C-alpha cells in the first residue's frame, strides 16, 4: 500500500495494489475508488481530504485499522 497527499489540490491517494483500471466509482461525495475488471479495488482518492478527515486529525489517519502518520507520506 502506498499513500500520498497532494497539498496543492488537497487530495489523498491510496494505492492498494497496481493494475489496470476498468472503472471508477464514487463511494462517497468526492471519494473515488478505481476497480479492475473483476471488481477488485486498486486505488482510492479522497478529494478535499483535509476537510473530510478534519485538520485536527489529519496528521494521524486510520486506514483499514492501521494508524498512519500522514506527514511520513505527504508530498507537495
């Protein structure tokens, strides 16, 4: 899993596994998941991430039961 944050567009990107994207679904407002042709999740993108996660909680987020310190992954 690879997590990056683009502060210019305030988007959090999570790569679950690489593969060819067959379709993209919006699983929540401005939260998109790319799926392969078998329906397996490949990528997740959260647009407006700091607002959705909360600026107070933004440095430590919980994904799949794992707490991740975002500054370790953040890229400008």
